[in-house]
């Protein structure tokens, strides 16, 4: 297969970790006879330095003309970087919001997987951590409370703030379809999370998800209220496969799910539109505190590249090769400093990329 990938290395540790993901992708391509054409473009702080704005039309066009985008993190130290003296619409993060909007990326996927070798980093009780977990939170990214009408008014001398939570059936249907499709590539189960005992938007959500599920009889669907889901994530995370939810619930639950893995440098993510196109990036930020030292953990970005092969290119076998190489490296005792424990072997960022690439093929 010939793949066209736009690459946004980003700021801070971004260039270091993306280079390692490219190293691993190149190895997969060499082993499995695929080819990749990379087109490197700027966004975030690097784009501000070069062009005065965090996102240019050229970057958007390069992404649109590619099959997928591989991205590092963007942004700098929010206390000291001059980027944060600019008005909010000119700051690095505005680039991220802009590109999501320009590419219509409405589905955000964040896997939370507990490697047994890293289970001591899991903050849950040992008997819960020992069972392990492997879930994927699918969050609607462009609708709901964060995008509804809002205002603050004063009535009889008392201020009142109003936010509105709106979803159309189309917005719900398109993300539900994504969730069922992706569940078919995993363990075939979707838990849809809502607050249908209170909210009309949740009742519509549940209704539409139920109707979409009729087209996926092989996928098991159940519903869970969001407050219960928040509890179940710490009580028995092993029960979850694909967790489908709206924007605000997903914002909170995906952070909770990340937290229980205990290893921020390991968490990948993807944002998809209604084609096979996706933007793949680590869940963590640009870690300016360790940038340029070759000590960052590149695994989240490498696993994001595996997600890209699986979800944009349907190259499941190739994605498995990367995920297995990561597992092997960990079980052989190699660690970057963020996940280092006594008795394991500490590697730099580039050494970790090399060890993973070496185990492919
Ligand atoms: P952060 O995730 O960058 O860092 C939090 C802590 O985790 C730091 O101590 C950092 O060293 C460590 N860490 C993060 N990733 C690591 C890795 N791969 N290997 C080893 N250690 C790692 O969060 P922050 O410090 O709050 O934010 C820094 C910048 O990143 C800010 O400008 C923020 O806006 C930006 N940010 C960007 C994104 C994105 O691009 N999607 C997401 C979150 C934060």
C-alpha cells in the first residue's frame, strides 16, 4: 500500500517522539512491503515562530491532501513561553482547535491499556490492577455543551449563566457508527454512556445508538449512566471494551481512564472524521520540562502510529506488529525514565524507538 502522511512534529518533545514513530513506521513498511510518503508541516508554537500564526492554510491543505496526520504535541511552558503572551486565538492550542474543525474530526479515540509490566504504576488496588484492562474511550468532539449557545445575564441584580447542550440525531448517528465499526476490530462490545434518567439529549443519544446497533447484530451493546461509569472505571475497569459517549462526559471519563493506567507517556489517541482520515497523536502534552534531552517516552506516539495503520489503512496485522514489539520491549525490561523502576534497564527516547523497530520483522 502507498500511504501519504502529513507530519506535524510540534513543540517541546514533539520532534523527538515523532522521529521515533517514523522510524518504527519505516520498519513496518520495509518488512511488509508498503511505502510512505511523508509531508512535514508546521503547527502550534513552531508555526508561530515561522509564520506568526499557529495554523496556516498550507498546513490544512497538506493535511487534507494526505491519508492521515501523525502529530507530536504542541505548546510550550504556559508560564514562561512568549507564545502565551499572545491573545488566545494566536496561541499554539488555537492551532489544534483550528485543525480539528478544518478537518471535521468529530470522533476522539483514547485507548487505556494496562501493561502487566507497568501495573505497579496503576493507582488502583492490586487485585483490580492484576485483572488488567484494555478499553477505548470514544468521545464525541465537536458537539454538546462545549459548542452550545452560552450567555451570562443579570436578572433582578443576580447574575445567571446559561450553557446549552445540543445534539442532533445525525451527530449521534455518525459517532455511533464509528463506535460499532471499531468494536468489530476489538472485542465486539460497546457500552454507551449517558445521563438518560435526566437529560433529553441523553434520551435522544440512547435512542439513536439503539437504532444504529440494529445494523451491528454481532456487536454487544449496553448502556450505562455516566455517574455509574465513573465508579465502575475504578471498581472494575476490565469490563469495558469500547466506551461511547458525548463530549463533556468523554472529556472527564477519558482523563479518568488515562489516570488509572498511571503512565502518561504510554497513551495514544486518534481523532477521526466520517471517512477513513484521522489525526493521530499522543494523549500527553509537549513536556517542555524535558524537551531536547532525548529522555521522553516515545511509546504513546509509536502506539498512535499503530492506531493509524489500523483505523485509517485497515492494516491490522501491521498494527499488531507494532503493539507486540512494544509489549516485548517492556517484558524484556526496557524502560524510558518516566516508567523506570529498579531492576529494569533505562533507555533514551531514541534507543527506545530503535529497540521497538528492531523487534518488528
Ligand atoms: P504534559 O503532558 O506535557 O506534561 C506533564 C508531565 O508529564 C511533565 O512532567 C512531563 O515531563 C511528563 N510527560 C509528558 N509526556 C511525557 C513523555 N512522553 N515522556 C516522559 N514524560 C512525559 O502536560 P503539561 O506540562 O500540562 O503541558 C505542557 C504543554 O503541552 C502545554 O503547552 C500544554 O498546553 C500542551 N499540551 C498539548 C497537548 C496536545 O498537543 N494535544 C495536550 C496536552 C497539553
